[in-house]
C-alpha cells in the first residue's frame, strides 16, 4: 500500500519559466506566480489560494490585482472558485494555457497592451466609465488567453 508516488522536495519547478508569456510579465505578476508555486506541495495543483492579506506586506492591493490578471492573462493560473461571499477565499489551479499562447505572439502582444491599459485606467480618478472600460479590457484579455468561464 505505501508504494504510491510521493514527490520529493522541492516539489516544484516553475512551469513556463523563460517562455515568451513569462518574459511578458512584470515583476508583480512574477511575484504572484511565485507565491502560488510556494504553496504548491506536489498534490494541490487544483487547490491553491492566495489572498490580499498574505501579500499585503510586499505589495498593494492594486498591484496584487494587476499581478493576478497577468497570471490569468498569460495562462499560468486559472480561477476555479471565486471568493468574496461568506468570507471564502478564491481557489486557483496551475494552468498550461501559456503553452498555446507561446506560439501566438500577436495574442501575447495584445494581452500585454490590454493589461497596461487596465493599469493606466486604474491610476485615473475612479468613475463608472473607467470601471466599464476596465471590465471590457479584462474580457478581451480573457478571450485572448482562452478563458471563457471567468465571471467579472
């Protein structure tokens, strides 16, 4: 019975390190992805969480959100369950969508451009129009990256 596969430490190697999508990420996205991999124990690929409280000493909420959208957009992480309600955290999984994006440099450039526009809009004075533009840009990022199910 005790012959089941048991991964040995370290459990991880960051998938996609050095790939085209990886090189497009900012340091904030790379940090967020690194925090996800720090929680990966070899068995919980589909059961990862990372909260604002866990990174608050390293980055602001705005930069954490931007980093999350980078790892979504460039195909490294997928969200399985949204949080917020009933004080539950979001649940994420490690994804391989970045492999498809690596062969599509036009999509990578578009995703990078949309993420930069989102960051710039987030720096402007808050308004309903800005919020709507951000949501439209996020939908475009999700479509380009191959996610069709993530609700905004």
